[in-house]
C-alpha cells in the first residue's frame, strides 16, 4: 500500500522487543518483556537459524531485511538499543547485504498478507464508489 500511495514508512520494532534475537529462550538474560508467546518463540527459533546461516546476528539480519525492502516502499528503519554493544551490533548492518535467496527465505518465513485497508481500497466496488465510472480512464502515475 505504501508503494502504491507513495508513502514513506518508518519501520520500528524490527526485532520484536528482542524476541527475534532468541534471548527469550534464555532464562538468565535481561528481557524487555516478561515472556513471548510460543508462536513468536518458534518464529524466533527459525529466524535465529537463518541468521546463523548468514553468519550475522539476528538483529542485523532483521534490520537488513527491512532495509532491503525498498522495492515495496521508501523504508527508513528505526533502530533502538539499550547498550553500546547493541548500537555497535545494529550499525554492523552497513557492512553487508542479504542475498536474494536469503531475502526470499526470510520473506517466506514471514508470510505477510497486506489485508485491510489495502485489500479494501482495491476492491472493484470500492473503486467505483470513490471514482464512479471514470476509474478506468484515470491515468495513474504508479
């Protein structure tokens, strides 16, 4: 939707409060939240496996996956850190890019569906309500 409507996106929460780092499996590590759902933990486990294959931290892989989605919209990732080590790790994203295969593997894991409002706004009857009979004649620049 953002690409279709020429809207920039400032993406935040890229590592899910630390869940994607895998640290919620370690009882001795400081966490942002008390717990995470088993579904999110299972997702994080798969994500950590991908990061291990890439040879980078899960945080770096998550941030770069978002950074490399520019074909979908103008995306500006917002990174957050509580320690100097986290800031340094996050900035490590500038040293590499994910391959096309790695991007696809992560994308397949996400299984994102745009849903509402994008799907609603592209329904034929909604387009007719908004534009009447002229919609087919509009010269949209995108």
